C-alpha cells in the first residue's frame, strides 16, 4: 500500500530520564529518519544536540547495521543507544580483580 502511514515509537533513556515518542510516519521512513522526526534534542537538552545524529540504533533490542537504509514497519520501536561508558571486557576484568582480593 503506497502512501500508507505507520505508527512507530522512538525510545531513548538516560539513567534518570526516559522518553518514548509515538510517531505516525510515511511508509518507507527509515529508522534514522524516525529519530530525526522524534526531535530528541528538544527532550534531552542536557545533551549535545548532535548526540542523536550518529547514535547506534536498534529495533526492539536488536541492533540495526544500516539505520539510514532500514525501513520501518508498523509498530516498530526504534531505540537510540548511548555510547558505553566503559568497555564490558574491562569492567569484567575489574570485577574479577576485586573478587580475587576479597577472597
């Protein structure tokens, strides 16, 4: 159905603040375009405005390799991921060191 409108959501969260923006987008809208339409910089003014331009994206917890090319489907929830604060491998190594000292 050409010209259809899809209902989707765009989600972003900080540790202290979360938002899910419901959108009606034209069929063929990509995940990246939906993030732009959600206008997250106005909702998260404490972050630099370019935070959302290149952020990794996913749909229902599954990372998208090419968010600029990934067309959305009815009911999709696009998730904007924050950069990791610490490498998971480094965090595991630190935990293991602390546990070894405690024993």
